[in-house]
C-alpha cells in the first residue's frame, strides 16, 4: 500500500472521506561537517553534504508516511518541512502534514491511482 503525499490542501479527483489528524517525521542531524564525514575543508558547498541533506529529508518523509499508514491513511495533504536548532551543533528536520482517507472519484481518479501504484509512488 502507498500513501499519496502532496503539498496542496486539496486532492483533485479524490473525495476526502476522513481526516485522521497531523502526522510527522523527525530527524536530527549534525551541523558539524567533520562529524558528518564531509571531506571539503574550504567551506564551499559539498555534493556529499547536499546528498546527506536530501537523505535526511527523505527519512523524515518516510517516518511521516509510516505514521500515516499506521492510522489507515491513503494520503497526506499539506505536507511541509520545518527545522529548528536543537543545540549549536544539531538541527531537527521535521516533515508534517494531515493524514486523510482519500478515495478516487470516477474514472480519472481511478486511472491516476492506478498510474501511481504502477509507478511505485509512496
């Protein structure tokens, strides 16, 4: 089963049957490039650093999706990211949204659902 995650507050082609509440995923990551294992010492942007940031965001989204699945959700609306400093060396990345039960309306919605399932969307 997959969960459709969108940044919009509505889902065209779907009927929202139930609102299950806020779901979130949280990841803590270091601000210290040496602790994270980056090789660049010149203070410039590192491709490795960008990759780690993308992985941390993906991990937060994955946790959020698992929380939605545990509630029986089929979609998450209004997905957003937030971050805050925990300490001088650590930052929290949070992915959050509203878990809902969304059902495709008619033929266009069913076709979109089938396409997403075939593509392995989550």
